[in-house]
C-alpha cells in the first residue's frame, strides 16, 4: 500500500554509495514487489463515473536508459495490472542504447516469459539518441490510437487510464496529464495528492515550474473535481495525446537534442495551434522525482533547445527573454526555418494570445504592466532615492 521502506542501519551507507547511480535509493526499490498494491487517491466523485464503452485504445511508451531493473519492471507491471486490457494496445519499451547488461538479454527473456509478447515489446536504439528522439521513435512504431508516455520510474494507480482516454475521445486535440503523485526517492513511499493539484507554468528563463491553479479556473475545479483543469504547460514526462494530432504538430522539434524544452514546446504548440492541455484529477500516477539527473552532457543541449524554442514560439517576447537571459543571445540554435514554416502552415496563434487567454496570471509582461529594475541609494545629503529603470520616482528626506 505504498508504505516506505525502512532500511537496517548497516545498509544505509551502502544505499548512500549507490544513490548517485540512479538518483534514488536502489536498495529500497529492490525490496518492493513489482506488483505492489497502492492506495486509491482519486476523489470519491471520480470512482462512480461510467466511461464510454468505445474509448480509443492506447500505446504506452516508456523510454529508458540504464534504468534500474526494479523501477522499470514495476512501471510495466503497474500499467498491465491497472489498465483495462481492451484499452491497452501495447506497452513499448524504448531502450535508448543502455549499457547495463541486465537490460539486454535478461530483459528480453523476462518480457517473453512474464508478459504477452505482442502486448509488451522492447525497441532498441543502437546509438544514444536522448529522450526526445527516443520518444519520436516510439511514436512512429506505435499501433494505438492514443500515445501515452510514461517515465521509466512510475507506478500507475486504479482508474488512471480511462479519464485520459475519455478526454482525448471528446476532441482529438485535447492533450492530458494525470495528477503526478510523488514516490519518495529515498524510501519509495507513495505520497498521493488528496487536494487539488498544481498546474504547469514556466519562468522567465523558460524553465518549467509548478504553480497553483489560476484563479479563473479554481472555482470550477473546487466545485467539481472530475472536470479537466486547464494547465498552461506540462512537466512532459507523463501525458496522453492522440497520435494523429501529435503527428500534425510535428511531434517534437527534430533539432532538439537529448532532453529539455520539449515539454514547453509541445505545450505551446498544443494551445497555440488549436488544442487544449489539461490535468485530469481522476487520474493518478506516481513518479520518482529525482534531485539530479544521473547522465552527462545535458546542459549544452538544454540551452540549444531553449534557443530554438524562443526563436520559433515567443514572437516579440524574444526581446524580453534575451533581456532576462543575456547569454542566450550568443547560443547557436541552428536553422529553425522548417519549424517556423510548420507554425505558419498550422495557422497557430501568437504568443501574446497565449499569455492573454491561456496564462493570464503569468509574470510575463502584459499591457498595462511595468517591468524593470528598482534601485535605491543614500545621497550625501542623507536622502533615500529610489529609481525605476534609472528614472527617479521617489525621494525620502532624513526623518521621513
């Protein structure tokens, strides 16, 4: 039932030593059954919903690179155990050129012995491609109507799949994410959300952020927890999207490398090119949130990806982005002409429209707002002087 693993004192040092390899407690994970039971954190109203008998099926795509044996297989077992068989077209494990021996022949043997081979299969990339291109490969070989992407250290809970597929069935341009519960990286305790979740946003540096539900959406979310909650962006690791819509959007920018910015790009494309992005409170999936990535060489890739994202999707707000991130002006993002042509062909709306209609509570500039630097100094006459963008706006004399 998602209870924490408490290690004996003599194993704690070994667990700390191994922690850097996966960025979680491997010993704790290895002590948990592949098919452990979990609590049901859905609101009560969700449990009585009767979904259509004609929901579309889905391919669940799980990318992994040197993933731990126990977390990977627990992800797969949870999907098979808690997904209606008629809705699960297949589970595709995309191996992004893992080096660990147990993820080769041993994994193939396990899949053939314990799973229905047509339902679960391993796709292997010969060269390290990174998360983004590995997902594209998974999408291209998928047979399901809907693509559901999961990270390789997740556990789905009861009733997780139907709300996602139902929302996509209503309109193939609806992109959805579950509520992402926390699996503790040290004890593997499953900590479910029992209140309204947060939604996705982004900072001035184009880094993903969690943020409270916008005020304009909160009243409806509180009144009916079964409704989709509008989310300006998504974390990107766990979501469902109609395959044909994903293809229409050009999947991910093929110029992106390894990891990073693909979640914001797909979020912007979804909203600006005719779709919606929502969190479904009736769907809960646990995820091991790691405090660092156990891989090398991702910093430069993220900067290049963000550069391409800004050049294609921010319109006149590029100036603000470069003002806040001056070093990004000198980053080489490569040719983005094809991505701009795709945006034009799709008839996508402007980034200003996105800020005004999808994310009105963002901290990005809006008409009627002032942005800049407030400075102060004490003069030789003991006055306190405040300036805004180097313009004087207030002076206080000593004694005020």
